[in-house]
């Protein structure tokens, strides 16, 4: 198997095609990148920027460059000695425009008689044999807006097929609609009455059943061609938790690709591990991100930041948000589980729905993979019984039905042995977790928002250096080829935004004073949301007014505390947008923001470089998200998919080529971050033998807690943590790293440093708050 040493994620879209990516190869090679990592490239909905709404799995998207674009990029990458990793989407297809999706169009036209009826996950019996499409508006007579046009039903700009023999001369469009295999219903009915599986709560993404062999084969035929023709070297699998059988899917995929490198976008909760029998090299790195960020959070700030904005304990909050999702947005999924209960279960439907929703709210991880993870179901039953003793009997019954194998089964089992109820519950728990935690609680729990990222627990405030060393050692042993990440297309805040926000943990009283003033000057009427928004503005400052308003609207509606997507609170949103405007128009507000940003600017630079070097050199395969070799202070998507200025990055990279270049200043120009990124990637690609193990490097002296260092087998990384605290205490003073006597070169700056057994931190960090050392005296 060919395994990457590093990757660089590119968002391929109509405005940045595969041909554009091919032209970028020389720059990425100079940067030190080993593999190019592409967002989904199969044919997606027209205008899609993200590509996760595939409508045709049989072809590379013409709007993204098509087959020739992939061929061009692959040839350029391989000629440069680089590999190609592609993101694929096996869980669902885009159905927003039915005529664009042949599979979905056939399903709508022919119903259960379509050969694609088996491909989509539909409960036909739940709606009298029809597929419910939640597309109608809120008017009283929306069906009367239908028009019959050339054997199609048109609802405004939306087109739907008419089954053969269901339309005669003189029939009204409403009459014809009543004879179809689908039923157009009000969009608000989706959450309770939908009868097809979605991607989370997105009605326009319909789940497919790749567990069926022919569905796998047909939906992966183009992907197979990529490997048969040597165009692609590895795959990233989106949302495996949505699949009925992730383990079986990965086994088939490994065979189809000829044993290629495979990563899974699997969110691991703290303490959770990836199933060992999955044929994958590991996750896409959210777990690494969570560990890295917490090294740069001062545990001493926890009390003050917690007291600033009192909210319910995080565990109670996420139970409530998950329960809300199970009862509302995803209630149709709960109802489908109820319909799968055996008739002799003894459970009334209402009681069963209540107990199932409670189990989903109490489930401690995204999902289990029975028989693996059966203990999580036991934990959920116990937790749910404690919270709802009135449901104890129902919960016990459900516990047995949801794990029909019992506790003793450890062998591989079939989906048939598990039964549809147990399989579907596993698929549903991940949906509830994602929507209840990532997309709700993360916008409510605003104590220190740099900690609110997928794969992390915001209630876990900081990590001690010794604990991080333990995590790194375990990663080297168990996941040496898994990805590590700092920014992705899914992160709520990019790496440099988080790095700056984390500095607030070092000055909690100053932040409290600033926040109190901002709340007084521009009150929003929702203190937790105000805390989140002001942290975002300070973390991303300077940012445009447009970006700030877009983020505020999305964040507040996701939180669903003072306003929602489906029922916006105009009064609250007016106050919120007025507060955002005040950041730009009210001099007193602007001065407060800019004063605090100036106060934490240098420490934010330090955190950014330290986190970046740590991620690039720690065990695993580091990914650089597009553009983040410069400072990137993005917020949640689509903000983090903005156009990247590669011409400027190329120019800076060219100016830094060669080993005798003077280290650029650590300032807003961002050349220093590009230098650190480039030198680390070049070293890893050029001398991979220096990254073969992980050993903590001892640190001695007064400020030892502010220095974190490790030896990867010849490449020694040293970074600064909690820089403001270190400065307050008097600087590095007698602090030193313990290194064998000899001469070392700092790969980042080119400086030669002598160790007598100890290397002074003040010398080590004379230019930058980070260093990457290699022994130079022939050890």
C-alpha cells in the first residue's frame, strides 16, 4: 500500500476545477506536500460548491473538470511524485433536482417497480405505498399550483415525472398527482412524516443502501475505474456512520481499490477508539485536532470563564439538545423505529417513541457497530433509566431488541442476524448526535469556543503536557497512518481563529471586562449567544461586515435558543444584527474589539505556529486545508470555502526557497506561517526516517510547563504554550530542553544551536516560538 506522508485538501468546484488544481501542483510540490486531497468530484447538483450532493455517481462532474480534468491532475501529481486522495460519498445522493438524478427520477416515476427502489432507503408502507416529498410551501392550496407539462408535473421551477398511464386528456394536475408513486407534501411535515432516510435533517440528500451488492457496484463503478487506470491512490469516506454496515462496506472497498489507502470521516468521542476490524488506516483527524487545541488552553482560566456566562452543565445540555432533535427534526426516524418493533414487544407506540428518543439522547457516542460497542447501548439504557425511571420497563425491553445478539457474541455477524431495528437504530444515533451536539449545543455552550469542534467535548477544558505525550505515543502505536487535521471544510472555526480565541483562557478577567462592556454597549438579549459571537468576531478580526452578519445569523439559528431556521425571531435578530453593525459603526465598540485583539495578537501567532508545527510533525499524516499555510481566520462553512489567493502564496514560497533565507518577521503578512509549514513538510517528505517513532523530550527549569517537545526519531519538535503566562512570570529564564550534547540545526530558520546536554529555551526560541531540530554533527 502506498501511504501519504502529508496531504493538502483542495475544494474542487466550478470556480476551481481539476484543471486549476493541476496547475497548482508545482507550488504544492515546492511546499513539501506529498499527496493532493480532493473534495468530492463525482457529478453533483448544479452550482454545488461542496460536492456532497452527488446526482450521478457514474461520472466525474463536468463542472469540476470532468474525466479529462481528473486525468490532467493525476498526470501532473504523479509526474511530480505525488499521490491523489479523493473524498467520496457512499451514504446518500442529491435529490434536490429530480431530473438531474436518473436513479431518483426512476424511483419517482415507477415507485416500487423501479429497479432503484432497492437502492434508496424508503419505508413505502408508512405512506400508503407512496414516497413523501416535503417540497410544498405554506399556502392553503399549494397543490393547485401544479401544472401538467409534457408528461411532467411542475411545481413552480420543480419538475416531477408522471407514471405511464396515469394522465388522460382533461385530467387536472391535482388529479394526476394523486395517481403518482410520490406525494408532494408541505415541507414542515418532513420531520414527523418523512418515509425515506435522509442525511441528518437535509431533505434533499436521500440515503442509499450500498449494503446491497449491485448498488455498491453501480455507485462505485467510476471509482473502480480510477484505480483500474491508476488515476487515484486513496479514498476518504464521508460519513460512514450513516451506512448499515460500515465494516462490510470498507472490506468491499478495499478489494475494489486493490488494497488502497482509505480514511474514514469518523467522529470519535473522547476515549472512544475506532473498531479494530475496519479495513482503514484511521480517521480524518478531528480527534487529533481536539488534543492539539487543548494544549494551548490555560486551565487556570476555567473558573472565571465558566462563571462569566452561567449555563446548565454540558452533559445536561447535550442530553436536552439531542432529545429535542429526536422529538422534532428527526422524529420521523424515531417513528420508523417504532414501526419496526415486533408486534409482541408489548410496547405501546407512544411509550416506545418516548423510550427510543430517550435512548438516543443518552447514547454516549455517535453509534455502535454491533457486536462491537454493545456496551454503549448498555450505558445508554442505564443512563436513560436514571433520567426516566417511569420508562424503565420499556427501556429494558428495547435494550434486548436493539442488541438481539446479547453480550456474549463477539464474532462477525450479518445484517440479517442483527435485524433491521438494531441496524437502523445504529444509523439513527449518529444523526441525533450530530444534529444535537455539533449543530446545536456547540452554538449554545460558549464558555471558550475554540474548544467547540467535532470530535471534542467542550466541557474538557485543557490537556496537560504529560497527558498529550501519552496520547501521541498511543497514536504512534495504533494509528501511525491516520490523518491529523487543524482545519477542515467542516470546522466551526479555522485553526488561527481558534488559536487566538484560546488566548482568552490566559486573560479571563480582561475578557470578562471587555465582554461586559460590549454587552452594555450592544446588548443582544441572549448572553451565551453574545459570548459566542463576540469571541468569533475577535478571533476572526479584521473581517468584513458581510461575513460577520452571515455567521451571526447561522450561529444563532443553529443554537435555536432565541431564533430558529424555521421560525426566525425578527425582534431578536434585529438586536443581534445591530450588535454586529456596532462592531463596525460604533467607535467605542470598535475600540474595545481592537484593543483586545492587539492584546492577544502576538500570543495568537504563537499558538498558531505551535499548533501547526505540532500537527505537521506528530504521529500521523498531516493535512493542510487549502490556504492555511497563511493565517486563516475563517468561521463556519461556507466562510471557510472562500477563494484562496494562490498567487500571493506562490510568491512568498518562491522568496523563501533555499536554505539561507532570512526568517521573515512574525506578523500579519503570514510569511512566517508559510515558512514553518513548508520547512516541516519538506523535511518529512525528504527524510521520512526522521519521523519513525515518538519519544517525549524532557524539559527543565522555571517555565518548563510552557515548553512542549518531542523527538520523532531524529526530528525534534519544540513549541511554546501559554505564552502570556510565561511572559508574566518573567520569560524563559533558566528553562531548557534536555538534548544529547551536539550540534543541531533549526530547520525552520537555518540556525545552528549547540547543546551541552541542555539547550536553553531562550536560545531555542530567539526568533520564533517554535523550533524543528535535526542533529548535524554526525550522531
